[in-house]
C-alpha cells in the first residue's frame, strides 16, 4: 500500500480518502504489532431473556448500550435463536 501511494504521488495521481484511511489502518496495526499487541479475534455469545416482549426490547437496548460503551460489536442472530442458544448454556457448571 505504501509503495502504491508513493508511485501515485510520484506520477501526480491523487489518492482517495478511502485509500488514505486503509493506509492509516495498516500503519496503525503495524505499530501495534511492533509494540507487542497480538493479533486476536474472538467470538462470544450473549443471551437476553425477559418476561414480555416489551421487557425483552428494553433489555436488548440496554445490552446494546453496554456493549457499545465497551467497544464490543454485537450481531443479532435473528432466526438463529435455537442453534445459537446452545452457545450460552452453562455446560459443566458446578464440576470440580
């Protein structure tokens, strides 16, 4: 990306804001790696339950608000509740 940018500048081509943003992200990530940050992504599941549909909507809004404050990205698994629910079951709870 950097050499692409240099070539465009050398031949007086304009770079787009999108390319500049991508380049900045690459440079930031390289800096993080050089400082010892690991490349890591993980997936977690959150189940929200409530006694009524109204309470469920309120609870979902609160979960989304808290996730946003924690810089977490939530994806609602609409239509996949049955298969997704198995990911939040307390398996092996209480084993010693």
